[in-house]
C-alpha cells in the first residue's frame, strides 16, 4: 500500500475551516484515499474516501489533486468536538481487498476556542 | 444508528492467562476485523475475517491469537497465553459489502496484563 505523509499537528480556530493535508506521491491507479479520525482513544471513525474526484459528505470534503499525489481533508466549520487525530490512509479498492487499514501517526488537530 | 459493540470495556488478567474479547458487529455486515493500539502508539491491524475464515493477518497475529464467529452475531478474539506486551486497546470493526467499504469501529476493550 502507498505510504502517506501528514503533518504531526495543526491548530484551528473554532468556527473556521480546518484544512488537513496528506501526501501520497506513490499512490497507484487502483488505490483510494481514506480519511479516519480518532477522538481521544475512542475507536477510529470513518470520515470520507475518494479515488480521483473531489468528494463531500455531511462531515467533510475531500480534495484530491489531479495527479492524485496529494489530498486535503476540509472540515468546513471546525468545532471543539473535532479535536482528534486524523489519519490519511491509501489502500486498494475492489473485491480482492481484504480491508486491512494501515494507520500512520496521523495529524493531531487541536480546535481552539 | 447501528453500531459495533465490544465487551468488556476493560479486562485485567494475569500473564499466561487466556482472554476472550467479544464484539458484536453491525448486523448486516460481512467483513470483520481486529486492531490493537498500544498506549501512545498507532493503531495496528491484526486480522480480517470473511466468510468464516481469516482473509488476512499481520505478523502480530501469531499462534497465540485466534478469532471466531461462534454464532450469527458475535465475533471474538482469543489470546491463549497473555504476555505483558499484549496490554493494549483492542478494537473490533466491521464493514458491509466488501473489503474496500468503510469500516465501523467499536469503542474498544482495554486489556491490561499484569
């Protein structure tokens, strides 16, 4: 699976957009970009995923560059409850994928009042 | 909203004892997983399970570990002879239609081996 690189930590003001970057320069054509987060030792929580098009759901938006070598997770209006570790994970799609998620160290996002 | 549940929330055991960690995945899900997280470290994949057999396991998942789906609802992780280094948070997860769909994680079981 392709390796990802994320900043160790970021701060964001409450109510502002949080933009979390991820580099995945070795991503291959059949690999998706997934984002999960973990709030204070709770189980990881799925946020969003995409292949090459930008995606949006009720939690966040995912912007993937045209060359797919990097992506940005956007939390449009961060709240204190969004303080968490955010993980960018790249893994293959398709029925042959066993589902294994390889977590890195992630980005610790601190939302401040 | 359906959720993955795990019991117990905290298990304390003596080194060398067997422990069974229990999970109830979301009812219509077909793929099941165990992960662990040692305190202060990253989440690590242990095993994936589909169609009543292991589909992939990591190097961590050695002969001391086993998984089972004993009935239509439970999914268990057994550690046969616990070691101090097995102390960790163990998370169960499930996903619906394929290995590539999003995984839903339980709240975890904190295992402490003394």
